[in-house]
């Protein structure tokens, strides 16, 4: 079993990396900026941005919890996972690393909202912003799908605190979004500048994480499949 601190730290980092990946980051900033244009009072901008952020966190946390709880609640499945999850973890980490390095690419169907329903959610205030964040979180991009399904779920299945990890991951996805919500609420005018800086930072952190995933995957493959260690 991996140490509890390392497990929670990994889940939090996976969430942050998911949120600053180009596709989710652009969606988050566009959504929070759009919310701010519909609201005159800065405090309400922050509240709506917070609600949107919590909606994204709730979506990831709920989806992860349902998947993990469903798998572990069936004794036969739980025994199967306990026996083979470490063997599967190596190849999964390698594939996830290849996605992060963009060596493997994949187009996923997205979730889209008509302008009519989009506007209705925005005009509904904080509850609408929460629902908007919840829906947008489920529109997985290839990188976010690889991090969530290829890394977080196997990590949770291999941990004694697995059911808590989706909530930690969800919190990680909310940190960068909340920072932008605060910045917009207080009237920061250089959002585009920070967006480009974070995008550049994400480019390097994603590749470093991808390399680490591949190396860890090679270790797990050698240790639990090829029995080299």
C-alpha cells in the first residue's frame, strides 16, 4: 500500500493538473468570465464563481465515489481488483503518461449546452452556476479522462482510503478555478496574461508528470507482471 500522505498528495496533484490542462482551463475561465459579465456586484461574482467551482468539485467527487464504491461493494469484483489491480496499474500509468505527453491522442464526445439553457443557468444565480460547473466537469477531455479514469481510479482502488480520494481530487480541480473567480471578482484586468502563463506552466508540469507516470508504470510492470524485482 502507498503511504496515506503520498496518496492524498497524488490525488490533489492529479486534480490540480486536470484543472490547469488547456481544455478544462479554457472552459473554466470562459465560464467564470461569462458569469461575471451577468452580475454587477463583485461579491455575487465571487459567490457565483465559488458555486461553479464547487459544482465541478462535486461532479468529480460524486462520479469517482460511485465508481469506486460500486466496484468495491461487490465481493467478487473487490477480490479480483485486489488480486490484479497492481498488475494493471503499470500499463495504465504508462498509457496515461503517453496521453500526458500527447504521444497518444483521442477525441472524446463532449457535453454541450444550447445557448438558451446556458443563459438560463447563468441567470439562476449561484444554483445555476453550481449546475453549470457540475455539467461542464463531466465533459471530459482526453487528458482529464486519462488522469481521472487512468490514474485516480486505480490509485483509489489500491488504497485503504480510496473512497476519500475523489473528494481530494475534486478539491484539487477547484483550486485554480477558485483563484480565477477571486481574481475576476476583485477586478484583475490581466487575466489573459495569467492564462498564458499558467498554460505555459501546464505544458511543462504535464510533461514532467507524464514522464514520472511512465517511469512508475515501467516499475510496476517490471515488479508485478515481469517479476524482475
